């Protein structure tokens, strides 16, 4: 591996530029510190400047990528006229408010233990969130794996245990495994409330919008680690847009940007892998098989994007006994978004978080109006953490960010 040639192995396309250098001496964490290497980042930035002959607009799909971009100021280091748009790649953020309200109604049902990852507890519904519901007496528990929820069902046979299954394709295999395990153990008191979404149909919806300015995508490496790149090739070919599967550290992201820019400059629209240490074209076949056994593709509503055909997972009829929506059919409240919240426009990449009049004033992580402010992958949370001082000093819509050019 040299700093003058991009990796040729594991499906990555060679290109002039830089690649993460081999660790010099003993390094603390393999595949982490070398992807935060300043010299490699400067090499990629130089390559991007050499490659780009005109303005380009790219979208990073994943909220984890957004946080790295904002934290390290990568967008401020790109050539003038090159724009990064933050995409809807935060599953917590795109979970529609009516699903949150349904979760609240189920959690408040007597005899229910509602299990969830911690990032969902602060997401606001129409009138409350799961943290407030717990404070009011609902049995809401934070778990670190869906298998923890299965263990709860075994330990509390007289309670109905419901796990909040939220996420992109990345988490679907683990949630499917929990259902399969509960079925094998004949746990009639376990079910999942599914809010799984699929990324490729969302990219199709973004590209079909009359407001779309996106010319290339940085796809999420963890999703493709599970699902592979097959569906992305269809999107790229149909819309003639380059897609590069990218990691989450600064050098990963800059490499992905350089590869997208090179495709754009060459007039290509291929799917390339810049995250070869994790992603294979076929993904994780065993994980996909588990997800496909339990889930089927369904239409799904995304916060900010509306209903997108074939963009979600639902529980198959064969496992309907573990579907919380069928077990609690009447659970739910009238759903209403905050009229002040611009989360929908942020998730579509039409507005930046600091352009919202409530940003960092009436909307904060402690008192969020929308999910992107409270999620660890939300764009609003990223701007609040790393750019709110500059945003508060500039008028809304000025485009000022915290890191000067």
C-alpha cells in the first residue's frame, strides 16, 4: 500500500490520489487511527483539487458520515463550488411520528415491557417520548441487543415483551435472529415493532424529486456490508449517477469523494467500493438469508420523504405471531409534527440544520422538536455539537458554518 495509489484489492478501483498509509511503528487501533491520518487526508484533498474541473454536488447518505464531515470540517476543505448535501441516512430520524406514537401507546399498555435501544427514548412523538413515558410509569427498558429482549421475555413469562426494531438493513439480520430464536423457544410473549427502512428506494425517491441537485452519492458502508451493492448498481444505471460505498472516518470519506469526482469528470456512473476492508459485492449472505426468512419488502413512510414504495421491511405472515402491530392493532395516537420543525427539509437535503429558526434555541438535544436533533446520527445534532456557535452568530439562511474556509 503506497500513498500514491488507491487500493486495488477487495474490489476498490485504482485511481490517482492517496490511500491510508501503513501504520508506522506500533499503532493503537488498526483500521481506525490510520484512517484519521492527516498526511493521507491531505493527499486525498490534493487529488480532489486536481480532479475537479467544475462544481459538483454530492450527498453522503449516512448520518455517521455526516457527523464525521461536520466534526472534522471536511466540507470546508473541499474546492470552492463543491457541495456536500446531508442525506436521510439516520434510521432514528426517518422513523415517522405515527410509529413513535404507536410505540408510546404500546409501552403504556398494562403488562407490557417495552425494550428499545437508547437512541429511541428521546425521539419526540406527538405529545411525549419514551423517556417521559417511562417517567410516568411505563416499563420501558434500554437493551443493547434484540437478544436481550428475548431474554426479558424468558425471564418475565407473564409480561408481553415488545422490542422496537428500528434501523436500516444493517440491523435487520440481528432483529430477524431474535424472532427466529423466540420461535424456536416458543416464546408467545415476545414481539417486535418494526420500523425498518431500505436505502436504495430512498435514493430513487431523492433522485426523482424536482428539487434534487445530487450528482453523486457516498453510500453507507455498513448497510452494504450486509446487503452488498446489487441494488445500488440498478440505481446508478437507471439515473446515470455514480455511487461510491464509503466508510466513516475522515480518510474514508475523502477517498470516497475523490472516487465520485473522478467518475463525474470521466462521465461514468458506476458503483465502486471504497470500503473494501468491510464490503463485498454480495454482502453478508448468511445475514441476508436470516433477514429474508423473517422479513418481506413493504411500502414504508419516511419522515420528511413520505411513503416510498418497497422501502421497508415488514414481518412475514409465517412469523406474524411476533408482529407487535398485529398483536396491538388498536395502539396509536393521532400523529402531528411540530409546525416549527424543519426535519423533513433537512432529511431531504433541501435545507441545512442551521437554517432552521428554532435551531439551538427552541430546539436543542435536551428539548428536541424533531428526531435529527436528538439522534446520535442526526444532522441537526452534528451541527449543534460542532457548529452552533457560528450558526448562532449568523442570520438564518446565511450558509455560515463554524469552520472558516
